[in-house]
C-alpha cells in the first residue's frame, strides 16, 4: 500500500507492506502513480540487477532509480517484479509491464527521508521524489 503525502517542493510517498519485496513493488507502483502513467498495450519485460548498495534503504532507492531510468529511456511502466535474488544490499529481478506515457516527470528518487524499517510486523518507508 502507498500513500501520497504533501511536501512543499517535491512529492513524498509513504509505503507500507507486510513483506520487504512487497514494499519494493508498492514503492514502484507508487512512483508510477506520481508520474500519472497511462499504459499502452505493448507488453515489456526487463531484467534488472542492483548490487553493492550501502543498506536496504539505499537498495530501495537504487532499485527505484533503475526502474525510473527505464521509464525515461524506454517509456516502460512495470506492474510486476519477481525477485530471483533479494538480499539486504543487492537484488536481481524480472520486471514485467507495458509501454506507457507519463503526464508528470520524476527526475530522481532521493535518499532524503528514506528509511526502510520493520515496524510492528510491517515494512515501511517514506520516499521523496524530485519532480
């Protein structure tokens, strides 16, 4: 689950999920909600690897920036992510989705306010997107 949170200059997104991999998927979907994505009926699939992140929080930000890069370069919107390997500082995933058009531009996912943590059995984080 994700929730857009008002912020003065950028866009904040609070994400909560019962598992860490679901937190990553929901954060990705939340980013597309910010971008106001409009799917085009062309299926896409992309392999993504993120290695050597400093910690799980950095891994999430690095993963989202890799996904954002695909949105900018190939106009792709991913609705699914299957993690073949998921460790605290690295991951390998297969992303599935469609080509898309975007109404809003997200320049980057920032480390500002990001803090992935487990709170009462749920995983949670706040993300700030540079628009």
